[in-house]
């Protein structure tokens, strides 16, 4: 007798395979953006030293789980593809997690949630990055899911604690889950009450450092509301192409809450608290708010699954429309879903990158020679070319004048990422030398620093120039022999 065909398993397998295809398609085509190159450098140093200790002597603490997994893949080669591959895995696991949580709400909720999660444009892009944001999103909501399941099966609480620890290791912002863990353990896992000590310990240890990241705490009420409002408007400007999802997200949450109050509370409340906290940070970056894509897509999908189960197969037409119409098939620049595979970085000015891959091979060979190299941001330059001899200091996020310099154990002031000497304008290196000036770093130079930069490159030839990068060649100064006589 033939076994009954498990169509759900077949559909889920197809979704996972397609999600994998979207995430690995030309994965190494575009260059690493700034933070990706930092993580790649950390992983390389783990391979060389066993610990995330950079050549400058700076110990890169945090996100240990991510960087050690990334280092494992880099054992097979220092390529952009392998540097990013760990996030591909985390992205696929996120799709599967959406399936598991969706099934808690309805029979079709799992498949529909996995389907929309697999193609949502931010999920695809962040699953293609050599940075830890995909892991953070995965572990944040996996922690919540395991905590929720621990009421029915107490053994899940141990997995939930492990997941929570990985979450806060990945990003300190995950500490927002600690009060929810403490409350849930004391209410629903009373026999394991002693486990509440773990999140309580990290809450005490990390809450104050995490709260200092916000500029609201030091501001007045009116000023704080203005800060949150200004940053919220910046983040929502990225959501103009998915207004329909934001609208449908609300009834999706309401329906979900009436069906699974505890699960919905555990997902939505910490997410909203963390999102509000992100609006109050000193700096803007889309990657900080990315984690919220998960509940957004999840509860949008849950609403669709509710309509499917109430109205029947006619809703399949709506599902197809919601998948295909707002995709990059019809909207190549403002799409919500990725159906055609992509081979480029997301156009996000808060995640700048420099296209070192476009430099000619002949110029790369010159830069790799023994000639002196002076650079602004060093990590991506070192990844694609070589370690610079000197680094020009600048501020990476606009705060202060110098976030690059680092005092090593020898008392030397070096670049914190590469270990190269910080240039001292009172003693400019002897020519000839190359100066590497990426647009992002140059744009962060303060007026006095720009004046020093112009002195450094005075009379130099521009050997390479694109919108994101200029490379200067400064020849040795030749003195007029007749004047010397």
C-alpha cells in the first residue's frame, strides 16, 4: 500500500531550495562592504591566532559564535563567497524558523510564512552578507520560540537559554529578552526557577552598557520624542515600497494575538521595545532595524494564511499576486520580493562599500609591490590588495575626530583594524607612495583633516578614479640640479 504523499514536506523543500538559490547566486560577485570586511578580517585572524586578536593588538570581542563559524568556512579559501556563506545558512534556518512559528498559528501558516520569508528582499540581502545581523535575527526569534515551547516541554528551556546566550553574544541589544525570560521561567517553568538567574545576571551586567548606546536617556522628554520621531521617519523611508505589508501586519498581529496570546506577546512586545530603542540611537543604520523584518513578514503571512483557511483556494490567486507583482520582475528598483536572482549589494547608504574589484590587474600589482601605501579605511583595502603601511585617521560615524587610532601594548599609535602605523603629518613619508582614498572615509574627514590630506596628495597623479574611490600616485620629488649648484 502506497504511503500518503506529504505535500507539506515537498512544498517546504522547494521553498528551502529556492531560498538557497537566491542566497548563493553569484554570492561573491559584489565587494564586501565596510563591516563585512571587518568580520572577514576577524575571521582570518582567528584562523591564524586561534582568537579574534587583530594585528594591532586589538581584541575584537563579541559575536564569537558568528566569527568562529565564519572562520571555519574561510579555512577553505579567503573568498567573498566563503566569507558570506555562514549567513546563507543562517538565512535558510530563519526561513525554517518562520515555518515552525507559522505552524503554531494555523495549518497553512507554516508554509505561507516560509514562502514569503524566503523571498522578502531584506531577508535575501542580509542572508548574503559576511556580517552577523542574520544570525542575530535568527537567534533572537529562536530564543522566543524555544521559550514559548518550554511550557509544554520543559526540556526546551535549556535550548532557549543557550539560544539567548548566543543572541546577546552576537549583539548586546539582545539583552531586551532577559526580562521576558525571567518572567516566563518564574511563571511557566517554576520547577526550573534557578535558570532565571542566568538572564538576570546578564541583565544586570549588560543593561547599563546597552542603555548608554541611546541618546534619549540624557535628553529631556520633548527632545527625546523629537529624536525618536526623526530617526523613525528615516527608517520608515526605507519602507515606502512595502506600505501594504505594514498595513496588513496590524490585523495579522491582532488575529494572531487572539489565537496565541502568549506566543504573540513574546514576539511582538520585545520587538517593538527594541525597535523603539533603535530609533533613539546616536547613529542611523538600516542594519540595526533589520531584525524587525521577521515579525513583519511573519504576521503579514499569518493574515494571508487566515484568509486562505477562511475563503479557500481562491486566495491562492492573491498569494501569487502578492509574491509576483511587488517583485523585481515588475519593479527592478523598488521591489519587495526577490524572484529574479540578484548579484549586487543592497543600495543602502548606511552600509557603504568600495568596489576594489574594478581596479585593473596592472594597478593591483603595482599596489602589491614594495612601494609605500597610505590608506584611509584599511580592512577592505587589505582584503583585496594588501595591508597598508600607513593609515589616515578619521571618524567612521561622524562622532569625534578619530575612531581608527589604537594604542597598542608597545605604546604605539596604530590603525585598530590592520595594525599599520597612523600617519603623522609632522613627518610625511618619503615619496614615492600611493594614497588610497575611498569616498566613505574621505567624506568623514573634518576640515582640518582634509587640509592635511590635500598636503599629502599635493602634486600627485590620480591613477584611478571612480565615484567611490580615488588612488593617487605621488612621485619622488626631483630637485633641479642647477639650483643645487
